[in-house]
C-alpha cells in the first residue's frame, strides 16, 4: 500500500487527518471523494516583504552606518557645549541666568587690620621727625658739625669733618627693648657710601642697650664724614622690628658748626670793703688754695674695672666700646668691636657668678694695672691682667699687647674667625 498523501481542508487549508469528515481547525465538512481527488497543496510560506536583489544588499548597511555616525556627531556636539559652558566666566554665566553680585570695593575689617599691622618697608623723614616701630619711638632732634681740635682728630682722613646726629629713643611699649646705634643706624651720602662712627669729646654720649618701659635715651652719634659729602641721609633699620626709615639731612656744607664750648667761670662776688681790724687783733693769714678735684683712688679704678666686665657679661658692647681709651678705640672700628666680642661671648657661653678686682699699682700712675678674677656658674675661672687710664674725668680700659693679640685689630672678621 502506497503512502497516503495529506488532505487539506478546502475551507482553511489545514491538514485533515485521514478518515476525518470534518476539519479539526475550522470545522468544515470534508467529503471522502474530495480526500481522494483533492490536489496536494504546498505549505503556505509566510511573507516578510520582497526579497532584495543581490545588487542592493549594501544599501541597508550604508544606511545603518550613517545613522550611527549621526548619533556620534550629536553626542560630540552635546559634550562640546558642556565643556564650553564650563569655561565661561562667572560674570558670563551670571548674565545668562541672573545678574552677578556686585563686588564690595571696601576691604573687610580683617583685611584692614592685616594691612595696618604690617609696617612700611621704607619711609623718608626730615630732621625733627619721629617714627615709631614696634614700641620704640625714634626722633632725630638735629644735626651739627663738631670742631676738629688737638684732641679730636679724624682718623681716616685729616680733612674729614665730625657730624653729630642728636637722637632720642623712647620706649612706648610695656616691655624692655634693646637699642644699638651701630646695628640700626647708618649714615650714607648720595652715592651710597657709609660713614664710620667715631667719638668726639664734645658729644653727648648716648646710653644704648636695654631701655625699660616709659624710659628714653638721648645723645649724639658722631660720624667721620668727607668735607664734600652731598645728599646725606641717616637710615634707621630697627633690628628685627621693621623696614628702613630715612631722615634726609642734605649736604654737609649746609649744616651749621657747633660753637666751641666756653670755659665755665665761677661768678665773682661783688667786692666789699674789708672790715677795719681792731688795733689789738692780728690779721690771720689766708689759707693756701687747695685743688677741688679729689685725688684718684684705688677704689675708683676697681669700680670702673668691675663695671666694665659686668657689661661684658651682659653683652653690652656699646658700653664697653664707649669706655675704651682713645688709643684702644682707634684700633677697632665699632662694627669690628661688636662682631669680635660677640664671637667670644657665643663661643664661650659663660655666665658670670662672681668678680673680684685687685689694683696692682698706684692710682696716681699714668697707667694703672689691675687683675680681674672672674668665676662662672659652671665652675670655670678666668684671670686677666689689663690696664685702665684716666681720660675726660673717667677711668677707661686700655688693652695690653696680650689682649690685642687676642682681638687682632685690623684683621677682617672672616679671617679672625678662621684663625680661632
């Protein structure tokens, strides 16, 4: 028996099982004759549209790529606009959205206090002006030329002149403050050359060092200045307390010369008629005149030596320099004196405990030798023999050859340090 061919429903085209009289899908009647005579039908194929020709297969691919490219371009435009918007200035963004707030031209209170607390780096002043820096009020009261005499002779050049600057330093703070004319005051001419500090017998000595609250120190600082100096100015540079403050002085020729002091004379009493002695009384002889100045004593020499070495212990180099005799002072410029003394103080690092002075010869001699015995808190003891001489009514320290060998006058500070 051959394979039976499938029978399809004439109504809906569904396959009808052999022997069924009705379609299982639509229910239409299927006659036996139609089952035998019905032609075989092909299974219907669903249609998805026309099949493209082989030559047109690349078109969909091109269209897809174009769509992807358009998407990428759109993303790039969006990102670019976002980046450009990020670079806008605050004022541009504000103008697009809302008005930008106006900037306050006035500084805040904190900014004002900060600016006020910072001192100016430079300030030019005139003679008679004052400047206050970190608790010290400095005033240049005046300037004058001191005469050249047999005792007061220029050291650097015989034609140089002595210029005295009259200054006052007042402590207006609540704590003690140190002042040093050598480290803080420089006299220069218009070419920038600095003058050397010196001493003069007619100057009013300025007590430097530590100044207590409410106290003041006044006196002269004397400079040796060439006679043709022009455009002189005194620079005040407070150590670790501010910038530079300049008093303009002008040309040396325009500064008045101080008159030489006249010798003081005691007023003479009016002459009175001597009383007529009684005949029986004898006239007593007049006493011999005596010297008004008391003779020098060993105690004065010892006191001067002790005061000098007390100043060494407290590192008051202005006091020690002012109390050198003229011979020793001529060997050491003041800046060299400060540096070398400070070098020994920093190197030794000793703190004085006791001091004793023994005068070795008579105080009436031209030079008085003394031996100074010092002991320090770490147990160290130092003995030194040195000299004191009387100048201008005071006992001044004169270096021995041994002391000059230690301090090396005229040797630059760098070479001096290297030799230690």
